[in-house]
C-alpha cells in the first residue's frame, strides 16, 4: 500500500504535469494562431449575438450574485468527501464478516490497512471498552481484539455523523438565509415591495405599482 507521502507526491506530479500541458498549449497557440485584430473583433458581445446599441453597458449584478452563491455552496459540498471516506471505512470495520484479529489477538492485515488509510501510522490494538472489562479476562485474545476494534469503529462513525450533521446544519442555515433574502430570485420586484409597504402604512403617500425592476 502507498504511504501518504507517496500519495501526496503522485498528486503533486499530476498537478505539475497538468500545468505544463496547460501552459504549453497556450504558448503554442500564441505562436501558431494568426494575429489580425480589428474593431469588430474588439467589440464586447454575449454568446456571439450582435449588440443593440452600445456594447459597453453594465451587466445585471444578479448574474454575479447567483453565480457566486452557486460556487460557494458547490465548493462546500467537497467537504463531504473526507467524511464519507471515514464513515465508509469505519462501517466496513464494524462488519461482522470482516476479519479484525488473528488468533494471537493482533490486528489482522485487513484491519491494519483500514487503520492506516484512516491516518494511523502504526496501528495497534485499541483498549477494551469499559463495558466489557469485567468479561475481558474470560475472553480469548481474538475476541477481545474484535470487540475493541468494533467499539472504536462504532464511536468513530457516531462522531463523524455528529460532525457532518453540524456542518450540514450550518450549510442549510446559510442557504435558508440567502433564500429568505431573495438572493436566489432572478428577478426582484423592488417597486412592488415598496408599494405593499406603503399600503401597510396609513401615513405614507400612495405609491403606484410599476414594472418590476431588476436588481
């Protein structure tokens, strides 16, 4: 099995090769493509459509707000992958069909591999849980190790579930906040909202409803 240092080295090598290919293609295109700028090529356009009027106008900021919110929540989903890895390995360690110990009470090769994949550099037999200390003396070494490994895996899985529940709750609170603010609405009718507020206030002047204004 590859050590964490080897895995990081592979990732660094893969990233470096990717950057080399990226800049190599950009550099090759710089020398190979024809260079013939003109006024029409320098015009601002959207999706290849010809502009009506001046092309130097400000885009609706709603596009940038929605795109930024999408990037924020999409990137945070990546934090689910480490949790899924830990939870998957701990539940696999809890499987009764998985060999956890040898006859001498040592960790089985399969259990050692899982512990190393979870970040334990030198896996050892965990202590017997307090609930089984009274019965541990009458158990075989293999049985004691199996109980200790299963209990540790169960507690780790429960802790990871609580951890991801807190993280997901915070994520949902942020999502509910931007939804409540109307940041996910492509069109926000501010003039209509102001008109409704004016109607609710008896001392306020009458405000006529207008077409929705993009904001």
